[in-house]
C-alpha cells in the first residue's frame, strides 16, 4: 500500500514553486567566490602576518612594509568578494517577493539568500582586515623596538 499523494501536479498553477527560481542567473562558482573569498583572504592575511612578524622581529628587523602589502592584498581580495556578492544580489534580488530583511527572516530564494550572506560576510571581513591593518600603522610591530613616529 502506498502513501497518499498530497499537493498539486507539477506544472499546475497550484504546484509549489522552486525555492531558487533564479538559480540560473548566477553560477555556483560565482556564489562560492562571493561567499568565501573575503573570509579566506582574512585567514591568509592573519596567518601570513603572524608568521612574517614573528620571524622578522626575532631577527631584529621591521616587517611593517611587507605587512602593509599583505593587508592591502587581503583588502583587495575582500573587496573583490564583495563585488561578486553585490553582482549576485543584483541578479537575484527579485527571486522572491520581499526585501533583504525578508530574505534573512524567511530564507526564501536560496540564491538571493546566499548572495546576501556573501554581501554581509564580505563587509565584516573587509572591516576585520582594515582594523588589523590599522594596528600595523598605529602600533609598534615588534615589542622592544620603537613604534611608528
């Protein structure tokens, strides 16, 4: 004995719509870059800065210029991730009715929800990169060595 069928036939007016009707407007790779480029840039920047600062300071050097270059590259990568997320959001923002707040509350429209997560995440990690870079600019890098004048 099989379970009774519920719902309307596919293609009929009463059939539920796909949860991501605009999924073809943004490639999977595009969404992955939007979601993960900024956090990955922050993680690489954090690890690279730690290794370079510890090695250079232990040898009596000052890694400030190299650290600023690493932070600039991470900020650029986070900005690119933000650009991908913004482009994805613009292509899919009308996927389901409602504004960004409703996309977060209900989660309707998977593609636009992921694009919105990429937007928010990119902004947060871009701010984190810039705050970390400000420490390089305003604080002394190596303990015991003079800081910036």
